[in-house]
């Protein structure tokens, strides 16, 4: 079977900078032009997202802070306790991917949630995971240095990677190691670096009574530390928090962090094996702009390497399900189970949002999602969604064909060509003798 991926630069940008093209998004991009459309996406506050917000308003728990979650659990007003909050977070992530008009922002929320992974649902973060989601969203298009420091003092991260239990008598190395290996520089550290980092991070903790972040100077290990050649005297317990935040700033601006983040962004948006020249270029943009992410994304999406990468990526299951719903023009309803049904598909595919258990986050390359069983689940999901079999509660266009092909051409062959271009379908002539009647069955993962 031949994969058909149109070389149209408009569709290429939509396939990468959104969770999948829609008829409306394509029309908007062609009207504004690629540059203006990209700038609009990089400034999401100016995009009216009322329709998606109306969907999210049904998820009444996702905006709860730590105190709010704790109060509801104590009052017994939640059917399944804090698990209700965490389940709504995962489902809301699907809704945002499918129906938000702030598509690039939502892609970056997903990117950072994966990069700074805190598994959801998880008993360790029952009260703090919703607040952590709000933190990621606040900084998704800001400076990585600010995001890293916010994560470093987030009760969810401090609980998930055990730093809340780290003391000067027994420093816990778990968060210290992952902060280096996964969140910043990668595998360029020594065991001595980890030990000094663990000592420096003692005192960053969580108040057991309130669940909020606290710095406990009584548990901060003092004494000079040297990490990756960076030295801090760490002379006083009271100054331990400032020392830890200075360490985060150093890590955020380390050349190895710049290269690693640039590579991960290229893997996400360009190719599984990204061009070395583009990685180097983006790393320089990152450092020149003091870890600001918007200039890096602007340079990425306007690069020659990006333009040449048509068809070089394969959608992850989340991207695939979202793209299927988006291209078919399917909308939400008042029934929350409509979106929950999409979440269940992703759970079966092993890619439910926020649910990856290890701290390294979901893989983002084609080989990780190429198992025949996973592809079969995808194809069945395409069929069920397109045919309206499940989830039944979704709002479908009055005519799916009219939505995808507003002006009916004379022949089935032309319809097939239009659907190929619109949906990124497999080469229908190679698969079906009557392509026009079977097109919705085969929305494939190429992007």
C-alpha cells in the first residue's frame, strides 16, 4: 500500500503545527498566509477559543488547585475521590487536541507534559496533578528556564520523583538524576554530579498538612557543590532555595540542554532522524534568546529543512485519533462520554494522554508505534468514528461527503483524489475498486 502525503506546503504546515488539518483551518491558513498564520498560533491569547472552552467547562474539576482538590476529597463530594480529577485531566487533553483553535499551543502543552512527565493518574499526585497541568500550560510558550524552575518547585514533581522525602541526612538521588538526564543536559553527567545535585536539592519539599510547596531549610544540606563544572558555595541552609534555583538557571542555559531540546523539537515536528544542521541552528536560537521557546519554533517552522520534510513523520496514536476526528468535521456534544470514548481508544493503543508510567515520557518516533496490533486498533477506531458507531454521542456533519467535498465532481476518481488530498489517505486506487464509498475507512497516520 502506498502512503499518499500531499506535498502542498499549506497542508504540510497544518499536519505538523496542528493535531491535523480541518477544512476551516486550511481556509484560514490560505487566507492569512503561512507567516501570519504561524504568528497567530504563536500568540494563542489572541485566538478566540470559545467553542473549545464551552466543552472544557463541562470538566469542572480540571481547574482545581491543591486546596480545592483536598477540600472536595475531604467533603466526599467526588464519586471516586481525586481519581475523578485526574481522569478529567486526561479526557480534557483529548478534547483540547481535537477542538481547540490554539493548536500549536496545545501541541506544546503535550510536548512539555511529556518532557517533564508526571504520570496521571497516579496516587502520588492525587492532589497536585491538576495544578501541575496549569503550570505546564502557563509556561508552554514561555522560557524553558522559567518552566524548569516552576517544575522544580511543583508538589507534583517533588512527589513523583521523591524529592519531598530527600533530607540532609539521606539525600534522595531520584529527582537529581532525572533533572539532569531527562529534563536538561542528558547523559553527560557523572555520578559525582548526581550526588552533589541531590545534596543541593534537599529542602525542596512539600508541606504534608497543606500539600503545597515549601522550602525546609532544616533539611537542606550545606557545603560547596560542583556539577558539570558549575560551582556553588551553598554556604547556608537559608540560602539553599536560591542556590537550587540558580542551578536550574545554569541547567536551562547549558549548551547540552539547548542541543537536547532542539533535537526533541525536531523529532516532534520535522523527522525521527532530524537534520544535524537544523538542530544546531535551533540550539543557537534557544541560547541567543535565553531559553525562549517561541523564537525556536518560529525558526523551526520557517526552515528549509522543515519544508523538505513532507511525509517524514508518522502520527502518534493521539495525533492520529485527533486528526481523524478533525478532518471528518466531527464535533462535541453535551455528553461527556463522547470524549471519554476517544480516550478509551487511546488507552487501548497505549497512548492515553498523561498516562505514561516511567519518567521519560512517551516515545515520539514511528518505530515505537508500529506494532500490527496497535495499527489494527487505529484502523478500527477510524472506521468506528467515521461510521458513527462509537462514540455515538459525537456530533457528525449532516453529510460527511459534503463536508469533505463541498462541490461534487463528475467521477469517483476525482472524489478519490480530493479525499486523498484532504485526508492524507492511502492511495485509494491501490486499495479499493470503488474508492469513493470506502474512503473514510482508511485515514492513515502519515504526517
